[in-house]
C-alpha cells in the first residue's frame, strides 16, 4: 500500500514538473517573440542571457553578437559589425522564414560583462550560435578572419548552423550615386571650361606622381587604418601616459575594452612596429611612407 502511494506521489510530481517546464518554455518563447516584433535585434543583459540562453527548457536557437558599442571602448569595427548584424536580423524578421525557432540578439559589454567572462571572450565583436539543446560547438562561433562579418557572410553561416535560409534586403542608398554623379558633373564642367588647355592630361610626370602616391597609400597600410578605424595613439587618464595602441583585425583586444594600462609600451621605449602580422600601428604607416 505504501509502495503504491509513493509511486503515485512520484508520478504526480513528475507531471507537475513537466507542466511547469512547458509553461516556462511557452513564456520564454512568447517573451522573445514579443521583443522580436518590436525590435528584430533583442538586447540582452547578464540576467536575460542566463534565463533565455543558458537555462533550459529551450527549443529555439539564438544567434548572439557580443560587442562593445560605447564610444569609451573605442571599438571602431564594432559599429560596422552591428550595422551588418542589424541588416540580417531585420531581413529575417520580415522574411517568410521567420518563426519562433530562431532569434537574433546582442550583448553589449557594458550591459553584460559577466557574459563575456562566462564565455571566456577576450575580443569583440564575436558571433555565436546557441543551439536549442546542446552547448555551442567549435563551428558555432563565427570565424571572422576567414568569413568576415558582412550580412551576406553572416546569413551563409546562419544557414550552415540552423538550416534556415535568409534573403538579405538592404534599403536602397542613393547617397553614393548622388555624390558620384555630382563629382562626375564637376569634373565634366571643369574639363569643359578648360577644353582649350587639356595638355596636362598628357603629362607623364603628373600621372606618374599620381600612381606612385596611390601605390604608397595602399602598401603602407593607410587603407587598413581607414577600414578598421585605428587611432594614432591612446592616452590613459589613470596613469597620464601616452602610448601607441594596437588593434586586431577582428576587433579590439579584451584589455582595450576594459581600459587597462598600455600593451605596447616598455619602460625605456615605445614600440612603433607590431610584432604580429594581424596587428598594425597607425604610427607604423607613417614611418613606412617616409
């Protein structure tokens, strides 16, 4: 008799736990869906990350970007990566593939430093896929050096991890066309006004100087600086020291995110040349040019 009562009690507890888990899962999915309807890219802090990403039950995948958008963090590439990630999330939100099986979210360092520590991340931006049932595997973290973070590359990676195909839609940007048209019109007007003295177009010296300057600009690393937003130097308000700061191609280093002492200065000298092929100082490009 006691044995039957004990089995009945265990069965009742099991049913209650299952019903509670189902209700909890339904609440989580509904909350994520509501957030997605308002903003295609959900912002998570440490508590939300723990509840919606780490804690079961979970029957949905999440693509999360970990970044540092605050101007004080000086992560120039993070803003560009965020814009591309926003394009992907927005395209998914209004596509036929949209469902409650996949959500896009982001964690900013200033709002979720514990998340960075939990994932043992030392750079930003980082893109990670969190599967429904298991922990992220090796392929669930996007290799930025190999793939890049353009919206097209992100959607291909998302399709590889989730088998969900997203068609990218970018709002038309006419500013580039207008600027190019205006520049061409100005050049055409200038050539028309100087139509009687166009001998400078046949000057070998002018074209030679132009080509050499273009080559020096590209090989010296100036284009790398423009693309990645590198700064010439950094001033530490705590110590008052000024030192050359290095940027990684995939983003800022963990130390630079946290604003610690400089990485690239020594007691007796300042380094102007990086020791890694994936690093570069702005000062280095000026030394090369000269």
